[in-house]
């Protein structure tokens, strides 16, 4: 198997300080958590930001400050969210591409998301794909159910996204596919040959899905965006704890962890995004 890529998602748009007092929410806190996770073995950082009150935000200056702080500390691959919350204006979501990250999320369809609806219309996905192309950003195709794979392939048929594709399977969100081995294997079997993939398990499913991802030859995402508990009734105090555990498990299973340069090679990231 190729080496394991570990993504850390430190903050997210749903987790709050009420869920965990250890959640990083300021640019400085996020950058520090990313750096500690990088030292522990993560090679990609998936970034959300918050406003001054700790609420989900797509504030461009917050993203800019957070990215600059991370780059001052390490060369981890930065993956910016294009969906920092529900019911956001499209222009807010598109603007993060202007920071020219190597990666950004492309949520490949609309869905029920808990009590709300997460809207990603076909016209918006085309706009987002065009923006990513303009700024030389590779899309991380986020898939919450099987139909989203087909949505992404329709973008590909129009030449809006190009192989090799990287899929991020998000399992366990209320309204999306449940986090089961059968569902993960079905998703893996449904993507084009030559694609890379990673898996997220929400909440209590995080560790099981991560471990299965390692065994099946995929990659993994960990962090407080997806789960604040290190184990039952015990809050994680840092995001790096999750990374350290995956490094240990992967080592026990005989799979080495990719560093940043190896990750770029595996994912075809032979460039850094071009700032216009």
C-alpha cells in the first residue's frame, strides 16, 4: 500500500466550545493546533474559521490570517473549506479560492444536514470548480452519499474538474450515509480507477472508520471538527492526540505515514496554488 495521508480538521463549523473547551477557534489557536498536529504526523490541514463570537464564518481576513500563521510555522498542505456553515452567500464561499490553497473542499451535492439543509446546487458547483481552476486549486471532493460521486463525475464530463480525483467520504452525518463498513466499501468501489480517497467518521464512528480506511488502502481525517472525544466520556485535549493515535495504529498495521512531500506526490500536488 502507498503511505497513509493524515488530514487534521481542527475546528469545523458545527463543534462549539460548549462541546469542548479545548476547541481552537482563533487564528492563533488554530495555527498552533495545526502545527502540533503536523509534528505528530498530519500532512494536510482542513481549515474552518470562526468570527469573534466563535460562530462559523467565511470571513476572508480570518482565513488569510490563519493561513499566514500556519505557513509561518510549517509547510503542511492547506485545505480550505468552501462551506463554513449552512445558508451562506455563494460569493462568500467562492472567495477562499483567492488565497490559492493547494486544496479546497468541493461538497458534491445538496443534502439534509441534521435539522437543516446543506445547499450545493449544480450551478454553484460549476462556479466553484471554475474558481478552483482559476486559482490552481485541487478540489477535495466531499461525498456524503453515493449520488454525490455521480455529481462530481458530471462536473468532470464538462471538463470542470480533472483526474486524478481525490474523494473525501464523510460518513455518519445525520442525513447522509451511515458509518458502516459496507457503505464505505460501496463508495470505494464506486469511484473511478486511479482516484485517491480518504474517510471521515463522525462522532463515535471516527476511530472505526479511520482504522478501516487504513486497512483498505485509503487515507484518513481526524480532529475536533468530527469528534471531540478521544474515547468514551473522555474529551481530547488537543487535535494532535487523534493524529498520534492514528500514527500508532497505522504503524502496528505495517503502514507508514506520508510526510508532506510524499503526500503531494501521492495526490498529484506538484505545485502551490497561484495567487492572482
